[in-house]
């Protein structure tokens, strides 16, 4: 990432409690884990040996795609910190065992220095620079709540099974491309020849604050993003919304999957 020094300085401002003047489209809090029940709906998408496009966020969507033996993975996020997080998590598969992985990413001891000292040895120079500085200058372990939004660990089911974790490690050489972009600019960073069997958009609609933005969102899916689907490709939106926005999702979807009693996955073909 060519903006590593700038990104690192802004992350340090977050850790120093000065986030308010920087928070926005390019920089925001990091999720350490997903808040989605990925296991409940990925099984409906035929992604084995297929190319997929997914939001990066905590990196857990990428891990789910690796578990399901995708051919190639393209991930995107407008929050550049999420890309640093995702790269760290994926690279950690090379050196951490199951217990260390859970301890580092999904426990009350997450981001401890002991496990990080192992991970840093396999990071590229830009990612290592970013995280090293946060530990050394930002006292990351003690100030982590200023940069991270820690989810509950209810949905990290793909990792609490050691056999599944082993499969993720075995598949961890799957090619992954990272794109820093706003959702509405995806067409600017994707190639016209790119085709995906599945596109996973997480709960982006929950973050759109106006009805007009929602309409633009659906039109973008229909008129722009759908062009990147294989003939039988699908787009998945995970949403826990109620009321009028839920009705909009239902009206525009071709299939609805119950992820759990509070959330649904809306599928567009």
C-alpha cells in the first residue's frame, strides 16, 4: 500500500484518542471478527473452484471463502484499516497454530505481543511497518479499544472447529487481491473481464443513511455490479433491518435465506 506511512500516522491518532478529525470514508474502526453467521448461508453458494468478490472487513469473509475452496478471491473495503487487518489475519495462517490463532484474534487476549512476534516475520514490509508502529508507538495492547470494535465471538464458528481451521491452513495459498475502494467505485478498480460466481456485500445497506442512497445502491447492483457475475452468479446481502428497508430488500431480491431468527440474506441474480 503506497500510503502506508500516512495510514500508520492516522491509526496512531486513533490510538491517542484523536480519531474524530480523521474518521470517515477512508479510515474507520476495525472489526476484529464478523458479526454475521457466515456458516448459515455460504453453504447455499457454489463457490468451490470459483472466483468470488467479497467485502474485506475483519477478514472473516475471506477465511470462509478459503474454507470453501474458492479459486480466487478479490476483496474490497473503503476502510483502509480493514485491509491491513485482513492481510494480517490471512498471513497469520502461515505461522500460528489453532490455539494461537483463536487466542490472537478471538479472545480477551487478542492482539497480544507474543503471538504478533510470530506473525510479523511473514508480513510484507508495508503491513509489518503499520502494525509494528502501532505496537511500539501506539501502545496497541493497552489502547486497542480506541481502534477496534470488538464483536462478540458468537459467529466465529468456522474456526472453533479445529478440523475446519486445518482446512483453511491447507487452502491458504489461494490467490487473494485486495482493493481499497468505496462500494460505488468498484467498477473503477475491477477489470471489465472480471467474472464472479458470487459477490458477498455483507450489511452495506445498514450503513446507507437515506432512502435515495438505498435506491442508488440497488440500481448500482442491477446496472453495474451484475455485469461482473457469471451467468448463474449470485449477489448476497446480509441484513438485520426491519420495517420499510426490509420490505425494499424483499421486493428486490430473488431469494431469501434465513441466517438466524434476527437476520436474513437477500440474494440477487
